[in-house]
C-alpha cells in the first residue's frame, strides 16, 4: 500500500521553465508553456475511434505528470484498453510565420487535434516530438491530446511494469514531459550541433543553414569572441581554453543570430578518451586518467514517478550527490527532460546515458543464468520482430541526436544485462557513427558478444569483486553493491526489497566502506577505472538507495562518503 503522508502536495504548475536549454529563445509573447491543469476523460476505446466532438470532461489532471502518479491529481491505474483524452483551452497571439507545438514526452501512442482538426500522431514514450500548427493556430484555441499505453514491449519502456515489484516500478502513462508552443520565423534555426576539440583548441557549430550567421561567445559574462559572418561548421580557433570537469564545470555561453532569429545555447571544452595508465587501459577526462565514481540513477520520484518532481528536487539531488563526493551518474534506461542534463552540465556531474530497452524481460535467461556465471553469450532465442528491432535502433540514434550537445554525457549504454539484447555488433555498428566523441558500452553487465566492444563492463552483486585477468580494454564495474537499509516511516510500500539488507545505519555504513575499500579501491591496481554503485535513492519497493525515496534521510554518512571518494583516484 502506498503511503502519502510525507509526499508534497500537488501544485498547479511545477514545471514552468523553458524546456529546451540548448536552443533557447527569449520567453516573449511567442512562447507559451502549457503545463498545468488540463481537462481529462478516460474511455475504453481504440485510440483511432475517438469522436472528439462527443467528449464529456468530468475530471482535471496536472500536466505533465503520469496519470498513475499522485502529482497528477487523479492517480489512476490505466488499463491497456483505455485511452486518455486531454483537453486544454488557451489563448495565444503569434507574431511570427510559423507556430510549433512541442510535446516533450507522452507514453506511448499519441494523437493530437487542434481546433477540431487532426494534427498528427507519435509512437514512443521517451523522446520529444513536435507539429507545425501554423495553419490551425488562433487567438482562442482548443487542444486535444489522446494517449494510449498498453505497455507494449515492442517499444522502449525502461523499468515500467504493470505491477510494481522488486526492481520493476509503476508504469507511467500519458503526458509526462512538458507541453509548449513557440512561434518562429519560417527560416528559423531549428537545431544546432556543437563540437569542440581541446587538443586543437577548436570549436565548430552547425546550425544547418546555408547562409551565414552572427556568433557571440561569452565566458564568465564577458564577451570573448564575436564573428559577424560565420558559416556552419567553420572552425573557430582559440588561443586558450577553459576545460570542463566535475571539479571545474566551465561553460561558455553562445548566441547565434540568423536573419531575424536569435537563439542562445552553451558549450564546453571537454574530451573523453581511453589512455594507457600503469599498464592498463583506463578512462581519461581531458587527456588525464580519471576515476569515475558514480551512482545508478533511476530518475523516479514518489509523487510524480518518471516525471520531474520539481526543479528544486532535481537540483537538491544533484548537489547532494556532489557534496558526498560522487562525480558520475549513470542515468538508468530513462531519458530525462533536457533541464536535468543542463543541471549536470552546470553543476559538473559526468553522465553515462542508457538507451531505453525494448522487449520483454526474462528472469531465467536475463538474470538467473548470468548470475551463476553464464555470461559469455545470451542463451535466449530472440523472436523479436524486425520492425521492433529497427525502432529500438532508430530510437537510440534519436537519443544521441537529442542529447548530443550536453558535455556532461561521456558514455552511451546500448544494452543492459541482456534486456532486449539482439545483434549486438550490428546495432553497435549502426549507432556508433552518430557519435565518435563518446564511449559506447555495448552490453552493460554481461553478454559482451562482439570483440570490437570498447570497454569491459561488469555487474557484480552478491559476491566479492575479484579481478582474475588483465583486459585490453578499460574495466568498469557498471553496477555493484545495492546494499539495503529500511528507514521506518520513509518507505513507499510496507513491503521492502533489497540485495543485502542491514538493520542499522552504523552496520550499513561500515559495510559500504568495506565494500568500496576491498572491492573497488583494491582492484584499481588491477585495472578498474570506474564504478557505479546501486543507487541514488530507494525506488518504491526497492530500498537500495543511499537516500530514502522521499529524499528526507541520507543513509550514507557524509564522513564515510568523503573517505570513499578520496580513495578512488587513478
């Protein structure tokens, strides 16, 4: 049974921020955030058979929170044969030629109507999509968004489950990321791609236009470079640069003016690579060996599930993680709103970003056999449809394109523990050309079944970490630990699940320090160059977090955390 005593009450509009920090226009009359209270109806119907003229809206919902969440205001368990019908009336005055409707995330099949006409549809729950609504927009508007979600495993679904249990969490249906409008000139900048080279001290900006633009580069609020006529992908050379790292997260502000359009962005000089160090291949940040001391981050919140709870909660989590000496987060099979990555860029937190898994999980093949040592090659016979395989691959490529400009991201995880894993080398070969600047973990945990993999990535629970051989690739412990401690009055369910359970904080902290000292620190001299501990916070039934699900209790003592972080150096 869920407990709500400690959960913050829902407000009308938590998420009123500008949702695209890497391509930002001024928040004037041509931008409208539509997050907040919408009308909603829930019907048993096929999504294509809804008559939008005959809908009675008898409930309201707080967008953008999943319908299952407390923050949504209705906390409804959507069944697979039901659809969510959202309605929002709003006024909007456009002074530009083109108006774009953005929906940054709706799970899973979405159909959109504006002022009685069908605008378009989208399938997939994690990435943003948009529609040109210039022809239909008026001063007074009626927007209807219809969403169905039957948790179809042919599409990326992450940790969502029809019933929360163990490492599987409450499903999240409907709109769960920001909805917003923006009007722009017909020839406005719609995307940018930024590349930096710290060795050559060079910057390249692609704004995907043939004509030239004006560029301003600003550092520490000081204009350091102005180029009146800049051509896309032209090399900009610097005499000196300020590098980005967790210790010094230096960001440069960027303004691009193209015709009558002007956008703001930012970039960093940062390099991730693999180097030789003490006889081993290890990760290097800005050409120096660097130990990535991280946590697994599921990105779940008790009141809002997959959706962002509030900007304040995001900042509090990230600042606490840094305060406790961690420099890395592995964002686990979830894609956040872009504001989360901006905060990691700004605060200085390295990110390993997982792609979101498809296909049904099989405990016997995906967990039980690998746990007893059968990790060389997946024994599961994949019966996945070709269309679904292609969707996963394309979704992964789109994830790279969506998040490419965030310097905090240094690594992409393609498959996790065999969940939906198929044709590993083929998928790697299709995805890798889309980002030559970052490292790829083809198969985090096990089933590393292609020789060209870039790293050795191991998940080790329930037993000591013993490195018995030398690898010709960086060796990372991409999941370990999972120590559990139940804090009374701070659990989401009465039932609790953990990998190794402790009864007191004293026992927990002593065991955690010993785990790091014996299993990670002692293995640095055997080649381990990064570790990801499970996990940031408890999530529902799972109580493996270093903090409780409500973020009110830190189980890990700060003094212990700092001692651990000081040990882990290359």
